[in-house]
């Protein structure tokens, strides 16, 4: 724990709200096919919860829990999941992102395989959007200065 | 019956929203405006969402309707946690930034507290 800089009320409410916010982002992700939502919206909500953490605790505390290297790795990981599902379909004999081909690997019929493939792609989108949003926010906050700049004690 | 109750709640909520807007437009400075917005807006939203949940419940009870009403009430709960906190954070940062409340004769209501704290 770094030195206190925030406000007790804001910190308490942030601690209370952030888990629900992240749970809600996963809900939006999982219901993307039947209601408004999906990977992009879920990722934005997840990033918003981390922004709330920064507002309450400062960037130094967030960097301690979620270092910038991890953010960049997650950016790449999400794109990798997306492309991996796409190329897997390609290698199984279909087109790029032709999810029904996944039924050759999964123990389901092509229609359900399409659902699972979409869900996997949405997970990748969510991870990338969350990480990119956090990277943009941190860059804006520090004026592009990386570790320097507003580090939570201003 | 349920619809009449819903209309009652939503009208009360709209009254509070109207009060909040009048306060935002007519009060003299930042603190009193946030005072009007933070309180009356929260109350108006709670009443409006309660009315919407009641309207959603309708006449016959069923699980799907009750579930949607429960989700609407969840919005109310989280707004009730988040909205006043945002108001508090805004007001506190304005006060720590050195903005003094408005007074009729233009005098500061108190000495700037930062010198004592630090």
C-alpha cells in the first residue's frame, strides 16, 4: 500500500463497486449474442472499473497490481485468441472465422460449435479492448511519459 | 392498480428531477448547485426506477417479469451507491482546489484550510 492520497468514502465505494462492475462486464460479454453487448462493450466496462480504481487509489497502486507490461501482453493475447480461432477454422477446411468447422474438434454439432467459436472470439475481443483502453488511459494520464508524470501523489 | 402506483412514483421522480434542474439553473455557485443536483437527482432516479419496476411487474406475477424488475432495482441500488459518491468527490476536490462557497457579501466563510492541514 502506498501512502494515502484518496478519500475514504471514494475508496470504500470503489472497493465495493469494482467487483460488481467486472462481473457485469462478464455478463455483457456472455450475453452478447442475445442482447445488446459483446466483447467490445464488456471490455469497455471492465476498463471503466480499472479507471475507477485509478480514480480512487492512484496510478501507482494500479501499476503495482497490474503492471504496464501485463497490459501490453494482454493486448497481444486478445488479438492472438481472435486470430487463433480464425486460423483454426482455416486449417480445419473452412474459411477464416468459419466457426462451424470447429465441430470437428468440439464434441458438438456445427450450430453449437458456431456459438462456442463466437464466444471464444468475443473473449479475445474483450481482453484486447480492456487492455487497449487501459493503455490509452494511462498514456493520457501520464502525458505519454510512461512511468513518470502523475503517479498518484499529486 | 399497479399502473396507477407506477404513474404516482414516476410523477414524484419527475418532480424531483424538475427541482434538481431548477436548482442547477438558479442557485448561485458550484456548491449549492451540486447540493441540488446530488440530492434531488438521486431521489428522482430512485423514485423513477421504482415506478418503472412496478410498471414492469404489471398485474400478473411471473418470474421473468420479476427478474426484469429486479434488474431495474439493481440499477437503482448501484446509482444510490455511485451517484452521491461522485457528488462527494467533486465537491471535495473543488474545496481542496481552493474554491470558496458563495456568500451574500462576498466574504470567505472560513480561512483556507490547507495551511492548517499541511
